[in-house]
């Protein structure tokens, strides 16, 4: 039988969000889709990424910023929502019982929180911004692949348009 | 003991069928994997999981036969799941050490079994996967063992729904193990229409496999990767059906605390199966017609939105009669009835019975870890002669009971005797005594047209009584209000429209002389 590779969506004691295997994340998302289909509710998937490339020569600072970002995201969502970090340093958030309109609202709130937060930084002013791609089940997609693809595309679109924005399906 | 098989095609001889069910029928080219597990849950899980890699998975009919089967089948890989420590296990492991020289072996072992494995000489050559394990670990080990380097991409849907994806080729025992021409015709129609977008109406008695047919159509269609949503219309209270199907906006009625999607929205780009559509309320039929005609629907209290859903519907009711009685919208009927598939009752395709029996025996023997039961010729004769009013579902339940309880012949005899006794009085009134001295009577009347009016179903009697009572109440209210229909509707606490419909239904259309015009 499959075992859980990590504790998903749980912030560890040191404030970091544990990286979640993509397959396991998709497994959780598939479960969510099935539950939402069974019990008829909306939920939304947010993919969050820091704007700009991390500084390669200062990995410690990058890690600290990522850890802090995970903590801030965790602080902005409900205890029942899912949060995880993927290996490509982007975060995903699954907001239960949340339609697109409310997901955008949450996304904007998170974006503003990060925009006004000052990260500890040895090199710059510590101000960072994020871009967010949002898709909603079943409004934008009703399967795992569609949801992930949709959110990632929207994230890329937000970044292409200059970042620091929440992108939703048109 | 004489064994009996009846009208089974050559391709489905007993040995072939057993082998087919045991070994899987689909030819594969990626090597045979021999799977041994005494734990039925684990066995089913592993078989489903491994089958996605296009490997042919073989399992021994009985765990104790594993060594004999293994020699005969010469697989490319053996996966041995250690369940309990016992002398048989140790013996098997020692045999596997010898086998390792020619065939790779993967052992799945729990914490308790690891010391036992380490004690065995030569066990260090094995690939041992400790339980619980990740599917990915097993996949990697299989690939390594078989020397396959190509990555196998498995979607979560395949991991989670192995049985569904297995049926991608339309495999459904009850539908595919047909030997009758009529079921072959059904199969041909399903194959023909599956990959189109037309609405299909599936008809047939209860238990004939309407939902299986719908699922088969869905899985053979180009929407197979999209959702398949089933709605059992009579199971949802009349008042809730609309919100279940179409969803609602927040605040659209008391208790609508949050926006909720409907089944149609969730099934977008997929398929929705409306089971027992004959029971859908008249008021809702127009909304359904709107979706069918324009591909649009509106959440309760919300705006219209487009939806792309293929509709499959099923019913065991006489829809033409319902249309004639004004209980079912004629336009909806024609919209649904683009292609109609009729699933014949089991009594009209008796040649399928032995095949189905075999199939169900295999299924439940494996599920309950029981030994195979053989039926005597006389028992099989009884099963073939019985009319199966509950169709395939009834047969399946009987076989399930036989597998669990054992003693098949006595159980089948008792079951059939009891059921025949129940239907005998009806038979006596409806049919002349059969001249053919069969051990069982041929069955019970099925259509109401064949039965005299005194033997109407309880449902019909109740419906008529209800209509009569309603008619009396409506007439009383109309007389009281001097045929002012609006006032009468208020007294009866129904809508004006509903009253008009009921008046027509109860044939109260005739205006009395003293009627007053409606305001």
C-alpha cells in the first residue's frame, strides 16, 4: 500500500513548508476532485511563485526567503486548506469550498501581504513580490491535469505581464 | 459428478474461460509478471497497478498451487508478497532462491518478515521492498528487473481508478461475456455510437445492466478522460433535484449559504448519466430540455452559462405511455431518444447464464478467498429454466450467496423453490399450466398488458387511488370557489399552473354551468 512520503500542508516547527512530491500532490488533488464531485463544492488551486530569479550565489538567503514566504502563506490561509512547496520552488494552495471569486480575493490578499513585507536581506531592500495563477474546480477545469495546467499557465502569464499580480482565466 | 455447460461457444469452453478470467484476455507484449499474494486486498491492488504498465499479470488460482503454475507459465518476473510467516512460506522462499537464477524475483515484505528473509541463504540476491511502500518504488523495481528503461507515465487517475482505466477497452464482464446474438447486437450498437456526442436512451428491465452499458459507452468515447457523473433521479428528493443538477448561487434561497455547483457544471466536457429519467418531475423536464437543446443552464438564482455535456439516460419505464398520459414531455422524449439501446432481460438470453455464472464465481471466489464451486447438471438446469425477474443482478446476488455460504446445490434449489412459490399463484391465474414437464415453471408475466386488471401492481393501485383522492379534493375546492382556479389553487396550496395540470390529469376539464370566470 502507498505510504505518505511527507506530511502535506503542514508547516514544520522551523516555519518552513515541506516540499511535496509532485505525484503525491496530484494524488491529494485527485482526492479533492473526487470529494468535490461527490459533495458538490467549489475549490480553487493557487500556484504561487516569487517574481524574479533567485540569486544563485546566495543560496542561504534564497532558502530563508522561501521559508519565510511559506510561513506567510500559511498565515494567510485557513487551517483546513492545503499548502505545499514544489521542488521548482513554487507553492501551491488548495482552498476548500472556495469559488473563483473568493479565490481571487484570497490571492490578492496574499499578494498584498508579500508586497508590503520586508524580508531579511543582506543584499537588497528585502522587498519581494509574487505572482499567482488561480483556477477553480469545476468552473475552469474538472480534472487534476486541467487544474494544474490552468494555474501554471496563468502564473506564467502573470509573470510575463510584469509580475506582482493575480492571474485568473479570462 | 456430472458437470454441465449449456450452449457455450467453443471459444468459451470451461478451461478457456477459467484461463481467461484467471490470466486476463488482452494480449500484451511487455512480459508476464507472476504475482503471488495471499492477501486479497493487496493482490487486487497490485494487479490493478501493474496492469497499467501493459504487463500481463498472472495469479495462481490458489496460493498453494503457485509452484506448479509457475513452472507451467514461465513468467518474466515473480512478485511475491509475504503475508504471514509459516512453513509453507519458508518452503516457497527456498524454492524462489533456486528460481532466482533464471527469473528475477521481487519480494514484498513487512517488518516481521525481514529477519526470516535474511536468515535464508542466497536471499541477498533478491530485490526486497519493505511494506508499506510507494507505488513508484515498485514500478522502479519492476522496470529494473525487466530491463525496461522507458519511463512509464502513470496519471493519478490511473493510480486511483485502476478498475476504470482497465475498462478502457470496454471490458465489463456482464456485458462482454455475452454469447447471445442479442447482446452482441447491443455491443455493436454501443461500439458504433460510443464515440459520438449523441444522446442515448438506454432501456431495459431492472438489473439488466443499464448503468454498465452507460459506463461502457462513456469509457469507449473520446470523453473517457473527463468526468462521468451519475445521477439516480428517484434517489434525490423532488425539491432538491433541481439544485443537485444545476447548482445554486449564494443567497438564492433560505439556506443557500454558499454558491454550490451542480452536477451539470461538474460534468462539463464529460458525460452525465441520468438514471431512471422517467421519474424526473414534470417541472424539471423543461429545464433539462433547455440544456439538451441549447447546451445552457442557469444556477438557481444565477445567470445562464454554457455547458458541454453528453447526456446518457436510462429508464425501465414505458416512456411512450408516460408521454401519452402527459407525465413526460414529448419534446424531451424525442430529444433523449436519438439513439435507443434496449438491454434484453436475462430470460430472453439464457445462453448467457452459464457464462455469467462462471464470471461471478470467479469474481466472488477471489473476493472472499473461497474455493471454486462446481454446479451439478440438475442445478444448472434449474438456473437455466428460472426466469430471473431480477435479471443479472439477481443471478449475481445468488452466486455471491452461494460462494459465501457454500453448499451450492442445496442453496440454489431452496432459493429457486422459494421464488417459484412466490410467483406460482400469479402464474396459475395468468397462464395455462405448462405442458412441458420442466422442473420449474417458465416464469411470471412481465408486462401489465398480459395481466388481468385485477392483478395490477401495488404502485398502479396506489397511483390511481391518489389520483382519485386528488381529483375529489380539487373538485371540492373548485366548487367551493365557483370554479375560480386561482382561489382554488390557494386553498389547495399548490401553484396555479400545477392546478391546471392536475385538472387536466384528473379529467376535470368540463366547465360547470355555474362557473365564474377567473379574475
